[in-house]
């Protein structure tokens, strides 16, 4: 009955994605099975294979949807650089932390599942869209510098992305950093400011 209802409403595929994201949050990206995802979605063990080739295909869809939502959040946070590019840039860092905290199953599928983005066109497009927001923000930060002194925007975007991911890892899931008196947002903001000052993108 649950399976027929899902198909009738056309939402079985999404139900499987949501169930998988919840399982990844609870068990990690390597510790669940397709049959468990099917059970959580209220369908037979064979039903997921009508939509996904296998477990990796299902995780890739969770990651793809995660990247799209992640990109949306970064876009909203940057808000075309209002009221200042630096304020907007730092706001994106908070959006990164918020996404990791609020959507952990999707975040882990994106960054901790071991899936390869290369050669996966839809997944790559979604990932590139998220990184594209950071690239535009880095371009905006460098726009007042002489052309020959501007650091590569992709380098800046990748470094800030790596720093943000590091803060998430340090403070997540009961790791030692979680007992620090420093808030994750404070650590990320101070790290980004030091980095940007070192590149000359913001004044000392």
C-alpha cells in the first residue's frame, strides 16, 4: 500500500532520497543498504531499483540535491555583495556552517561519501554551481586591486571552502573541537579574515 501510494503521488524517488539522507546522518555514508532505505521509505526492497541503479547512484542523487540547496543558500547569503562585499563574504561562511549543521545527511553525502564528481554530469553541474558563488565572491573582493596583484579567484574560493570544511569537521559529531570555548562561526570568521588580509584583499 505504501509503495502504491508513493507511486500514485509521484514522490517515491524523493522519499528514497530523504530516507537515505536520514540514514547517512544516523549511520554514516558507508553503513546503510538499499533495502534499509526502501524500508524507511515504506516500499519493497526491489522498488528503489526502478529509480536508481544501485546504492552509489542513490547517494549521488542525495549529494546532487545537497549541492543545489547549498548553492541556493550561498546565493542568498552573498546577496550580490550587499551591504559590503566583505560582510557578504563572511555571511557565506555562516551559511556554510548552517547547512552542515541543519542538513548533515546531505552534507556527508556531498563531502564524506567517497563518491566521484568527475564524469557525473548532473552532479558536477550542481557542485560547480555552488563553487561558482564562491568564485564570484572572490572576484568581487579582488575587484579593487590592480589586475596584476589579484590572487586567482579559484585559489581563494578553494582555500575558503577548505577552511570552512575544516571547521565543520573540527566541531562536528563529538570531535574534540566541539568542546572548545570558541564558537565555530568565530573560528571560521577569524580564519577567513586572517587569510584575506594576508592576500591583501582586505586592509590590515
